[in-house]
C-alpha cells in the first residue's frame, strides 16, 4: 500500500544512494536505474570526507553526476558529512541503497548496514546487484586503467571520460607492439 500524507496524497518514496563517486561509473548508473525501478526518487549523496584525497573535487563530482542525469528529475545530487542515517532522516528518505558487486563487498557492507540500523532503526538498507558486466568495475580501477592508457569508454558516462582527459591530459598512447629485430646484414 502506498504511504499517504495527511491530505491523502501518495507520498513519494525516496532512497539515498551514498558514496564517494570519484568518479561516477556505469556500475553506479546501473544501481541507480535499478533503484528508480523501485523508488520514486533517488538522491545520490556524495560523502564529503576531508581525509580522503579524491581525484575530483566534490563540486566536480556533483557537476559530473548532474550532467549524466540532465533532464531526469527523479535523480538528485547532494553532499553530506557526518552520519549517513542523520542525513537520510533529514531529507526524508526511509531507504539507503548500496550496490553489492561481489562477496568481497559483503562483509563491510553488512557491518555498515547493521551499524546504521542500530543508529536509526527507521531506516532500511537495500542492496542491489549490478549487471554481471559491471561486477568488477570500481572508480579506483577506472582511474588506474585510464592513467595507464587503457580505454574506459564503456565503463563511465561520456562526460566523465572527457573530464578524465582534461585532468590527465590525453591518456598516454598504448605501448607499440614489439618490433621484430632487424636481421643483421650478411654482406
Ligand atoms: P564508497 O567509498 O562508499 O564505496 P563508491 O562510490 O565506491 O563509494 O560506491 C558507492 C556505492 O556504489 C557502494 O554501494 C558501492 O558498492 C556501489 N558500487 C560502486 N561500483 C559499483 C559497481 N560496479 N556495481 C555495483 N555497485 C557499485
């Protein structure tokens, strides 16, 4: 049954998708579109963490996400610091969405979800699995591959690829294939 407010209007369901998004990848996009199939609105919430040394500033990450979702009013972008459950409560979200790529994500995510439940039992954590083709994808790997000259076109939205080029300059060309050694002249 949809929740209704006092005036009898259906309340829009809102989920928060928190993370670093440094930068946003197609794996994130996959989880967001799955979130949108269940919730009316998804707010991408970038954690402001001064101890991390991100490649993109918070403002740049917000801009990249806005650009990736231009014209989609069901996806919002915001930043937060402090406890995630406090942020979720403040914006009226009853659900936190997280992506689960592999078993390796599970233990940390499980701990976080239970801690968040202890901090605020009114907020549920929902895990979503990406398409298998994104199950190995992470922002860290995208940055490493790009820095080493590998293609990231199918791994990130086009605007992110462009901004990676701006940041690093054009990616270094892949090393040329090994040349056959010239035969020594016999004469
Ligand atoms: P964090 O530092 O919080 O892990 P990330 O930006 O790396 O921030 O990830 C944010 C969320 O997106 C996490 O729930 C993470 O598991 C999920 N996520 C990241 N990459 C993928 C992917 N390729 N497929 C599914 N979920 C992903």
